[in-house]
C-alpha cells in the first residue's frame, strides 16, 4: 500500500512539474538551434554563410516577452541572410495597439543581415503582418525567386506561398544555381524540385507545440507528412523550426521555441 502511494505521489509530482514547465516556463524561453549544411554544390565564395530562420511568432497569443527575447538573443548574431517564415500576428488578434506595433516593427527593423532580409507569408498573415514586415525591411517572396550575389558567384532563394502546387512553382527551379527554398508549410517539400534544392526551411507546425513521444502526430494542414525536425530526401534537406510563439494558448512541451541558424559550408 505504501509503495503504491509513493508511486502515485511521484507520478503526481512529475505531472505537476511538467504542467508548470509547459504553461509557465517553456512558452517564454527562446533557444538557439544551430545546424550545418555541407554541400559541394555551394559556390566556394558562399562558404561559411550564416542563415537565420525565424517563424511563427503568433503575436497576440505570444506577447512582448518573446519579442524582447528575440531582440536580446539576435543582437549578438551576425547573419548573412535573415528569413522570416510566416504567421507573424495571430489571427485571433483583431488589432495591434500602437505600442505593440511599434515594438514589433522596432524588433524586426533592428535585425540586420549582410545580404538582406526576406520573408514568406503564413496562412494567418494579413495586411497588418505584410505592412509590418515591409516596414521592417523584409522583402516578401510570393512564389518568386531572388538571387544573392557574392563576388562573381550567386545563389538562388525561392519563397513559396502556402499551399502552392507543383505546377505553379516548377518554373522557379530552372537552371543549375545553388538553391534554398523558404516556405511556411513543411509539406511544400512534396511540391518542390528536390534534386535542384539543397536546403528548404519551413515552420507552421511549432514542432507539435505539445510533443508527446510515440503519441504525437500532426493533423495540421500543411504539416501532415513532415512536421518536426529534419528530413533528407534526394540530397535535399528539409529543416522545420519549432517557431517563436504559441498558437491558441501559451503552452509548450518538448518543443522549445527557437531561433534556427543554418551555416552553409563548402567541403574543402
């Protein structure tokens, strides 16, 4: 009887601690995840290129605390390229206050990158999000490509709209340029030309937000096939960020909010 009571008490304590972490700690802690992509297709001049990928702030559910952490943690990062992956303002928020908007614009404006700041739109982004991103200096890519030059060399960045079908984007993959794809939906990985892409960056799924090993499975539109971590198919890497904020309510478990850094290296 005593043994059963002790086991029950231990389980109860663990559940309480997990709940405290999930509701009061984890949603407001922002981590930095660093990855490296070594690819002989990368032009040598772009060796040691650092890409910072951030996504899914969902401001309105997430609040100024995450914005402040984002500003603090990115102040010491010197990326070559910054990409925002969509869902800046949560659809549940009808209007930003003047102060909220100014703070958000300021945080995004203060981020700088040697070769520019780019963004794709998420399924919850409206004109408010578009205006904030553009005011902060981000170029929004909507099923379009842009070339980034370094000396005589160049790489291609493709930005996709949510839910784009293969027929609408196949023309973007012409040529043999080293190519990076930014998309909101991870399942856009099924639509791109993987053989002509080195790295695809996506968000949307929040890493499950509440991730329970062996039990969690995404039913989120746009993240049903791929929704967490990294995948490698046809020598093309898909990297999915857990995002910055929370959706519906401030809760996270085993899916830390994160800034994703990818370093591109040439294999000397």
